[in-house]
């Protein structure tokens, strides 16, 4: 009796190891094959219309829906659009399926251009040459990803420069509001201030590699003083200058 049971179990294991399972079809094309409408031919390969209602797992471990010859771990072929529906509670109009660093996907809003809101009070300290860096009170918060930041800031100080005096001014973005932190492509936004106004312009590529929103600060520093000019900044980066504009565009 024990020998008979062993032989039966051995035969069943062998059958399981090498068979193809077909549901709704006597002609399975893979290890596991479901023909939803039971319209596949008894021999040969089902045509495109017949494959529309099929589900298959191949010996390579590929899964096909609507196709019996998937070439990826999951391949969906559908005669109608959309072919995929995912409801994870985050779905919304115009959202996109976005992956995190570990490959986990969920629905998220597509990032749009982000304009910076300027503070009422900018920087009003003394004009200082060299790398005497100061925060202009301007900041922006960016979601994860790459951002192209276009900067245009009015330059004004008192007194107005005269007799060939003036400034070459550099503004830059930093991860700190006290010193230079972070390396950005197109780091400086620069311009001249001779009289009575000037402007600093430039484009900076910022890559937020974290998984969360991150704040960046607009600093002034690296100023070259021309012919000994001395003065005080007049609300540098402040909202009173309506020409000021800073816009971050997604660059992924």
C-alpha cells in the first residue's frame, strides 16, 4: 500500500512539473492559460481577436493580458483605451502615475511651473564686496525633481552711483540662508548696477534629489565694487519692485 501511494504521488508530481494548465482552452500556449471567451482554436495560435480575452503566464515568468506572447513581466494589449485602471485612493483628474526611488508607483499631480512670491521686505543692508553673502529674504520651495529656475531681480541702492562708480552683482540659490550650500548648474544670476537701476538675471538648474519638498534661498554675494562705490541696498528682492520675477519650470 505504501509503495502504491508513493508511486501515485511521484506520478502526480511529475505531471505537475511538466504540464500546461488551460482554462477554457484545450490548447494552452503557456504554463497557465485562461481563454475567457473559450474561442481559441483547438490547434495553432489564436488570432489577435481571440487573444483579446486571454490571460497567460509563460515559462519565462512573463504575464500577458490580451496577448499570448508577452515579452515583459507584465504586458497588456487592449483594443480599447484606457487599458489600465488603478484605484489606490490618490487618483484624480490629470494625475500621472509616478514612481519613487524604490519603484513604488502612485497617482500624483503633474508638476506645473512655480512662481516665487516676493517678500514685502527684501535685503536693506550695506553693499559689501567680495563673498560677504547675505540672504535677500527671497525663498522658494520645490517638489522632488529637476527644475529650471529663471531669475530676474531689480538692483537699486542709495546713493545712485556717479562718476563711473557702480557694482557687478551676483545672486545665487543656496540650500541655506546663511552661507553657500549646494552645487547648481548656472549657479550665478548676475548683472550690473551703474545708475539709477540695474537687474540681475540668469537661469539655474536645481535638482531636488530628496523625496520631499525642499526650500531654497536667494543669496547676494560675490559683488565686484567698481571705482570705490559705497551704499545701501534698497529693498533688494522686495515685492515693491514689480519687475521682479522668478519662475521654476519642471525639467524632468
